[in-house]
C-alpha cells in the first residue's frame, strides 16, 4: 500500500503570463485481488482526490492549507466506513 500527495505548480508564462498549472492530488494505492480465474493481483487507486487548475502561483501557506484539507478529507472518508 502507498499513500502519496502531489502539489505541483508548472509555469505557463509562454501562454498565460503570471499563472501556473496547479495539480493537486492525494492517492491511496493498494494491491487488490480481482475475483475471477485465475486470480489476478494488481495495484490500483482505491481512494483519490485530484484537480488541475490554472491559477496565480500559490504561496507556501496556501499549499500547506491544501495539504491539510486533502489529508482531512481522506481521514474523514476512512472514518465513515
């Protein structure tokens, strides 16, 4: 099982000065067994939250707020199961 967080800002000044492409994602990837013969094991996202937006560059404080929000959302979804 792996848990990953991505907060990526890529410059697009050539096309949209002063903005970035902001990719935000939080992923839980687990090994799952498919029910069929023969049994097959594979890795798959079993929980994710992601978005891609064009925005002005985000500050460290804004990135940390997004990080906290994604973690809270993930933890809350696990508590309701």
